[in-house]
């Protein structure tokens, strides 16, 4: 598999589709703000925001925003000396240029790694302590996310959603003050205080639904969102296995199961999990003909 032949998969497409309502709400917020500031050209603000979001595809901007967002740090000289050979080995197996990606260290103490943006790969300090074959398997999985298009558009979508997300947080903070506002009207009678509280709550809920329509369908769409993420994890596993890291991945999943004392999940937990159970990932790889 080469980077030139990589194409976005169903998981990447679903992530974009499911983001459309929030993006639309965000652009509508900007349009309303534009209508107040410059009525004849109200469309200029959302259009400008969308165009400005193109800077998220610039590597320097990605390398500035993502560490702030995820709390990553640059690897030390010693960490880089351990990380670089494994990363270059994975990229050589995939036929891609490893130098186009930026390696980071996540501050978490868990055994984990993640891919973000178009050029970012991060591992935790615990992952760095793994033997080279296991570290390469984890890195191959993260490269699989990049090759499958799971991360390329994510930073731009985050940018488009930002106005709605910020306003949503503000409204949630305002919602915390609703009970206190209601009590302020208690002097006019209990019924007045209750009425004010109800009206304010309905207004905030209406605004939140406008900014993020998925909130109304969260109980139904939660499993769909989680399913799309699990598809992405299975795809990244498959990419890593095709690069020759199937046995190492299966061994790692088994080690995770042993370390956590099992991997049993109830049905609802399985439906809402963004990552598949390790037993399911092992089974999927074995069904594809890979052995541990």
C-alpha cells in the first residue's frame, strides 16, 4: 500500500457528513452576526471564516494549533532517537515520506497514540517504552488513519465548528445561572419564579438545538457516531496488518486484555464505544487471515 493509492474510506466520509449540521449552525451564527454588523453583506463573515479555515491545511498552522488543543509536546532528543527509526521503518513499508509528518509526545501516562490533522502523529511516554516491533505496530496503525483520510479534514471541520462550539459553551455557562435568576423573581411569587425559570430554560435549549441539531437526536445518533469511529479503527488496524504488523498488533491487543483483566463489555457499552473491544479487533484481523 502506498500513500499515493490511499483514499478516504467510509469512516472519513461519515465524519464529514455527521459534522454538517454543526458546521451549518456555526455558519448561521456568523451570518446572523454579519447581518447585525453589515446587513448588505451578511454573507461575508461566514464566507470569510470558511476561507480563512484553509490555513489549517498549512503545516506550520497545524503544528501550532494541535499541541495547544491536545496538550502535546516535542520529543526530547532521547525520545526522538527511539521514535524516529520505528517511524521511518513504518513509512518505508508503506512507501510514504516519513519526513512530511511531525512526531509528538502525548503527556498521558496511558499506552496510547493518535493521529491528527494531515501531518501529526503522537505517542505517549508509555508507548515509547515498548520494544521496537510493538512501537512500530502502533505507529503503523496511526499511519493507517492518515492514509485512510480519517484526520486530514478534521482540523478544518474543527475550525468551521468553532463559533458554534464557543457559543454553545457560553450558553451552557448561562444555563448554570438560570436557577439563580429564577430565585431573583421569587419576590413576585413562586409561580412567577417558576415561569421565568422555565422560559429561560426553553430559550437556552432552543438556542443549543439551533447551534448543534445533533443534540436532539443524540440518543439515536450516538451509536452511529461510535460505529463510524470503530470503522476507522478497524481500517487503521487493517492498514497496519497489511504493512506486516498484524502479529504485533494481535499480541499488543492480547497484552492490553491481560493488563485490564479482560475485555468484556455490555451491549450498550459496545454500541457507544468509539474504539472496538480488543477481542473484536483480534477477531477482525484473524478473519482477514492475519495470525498472532
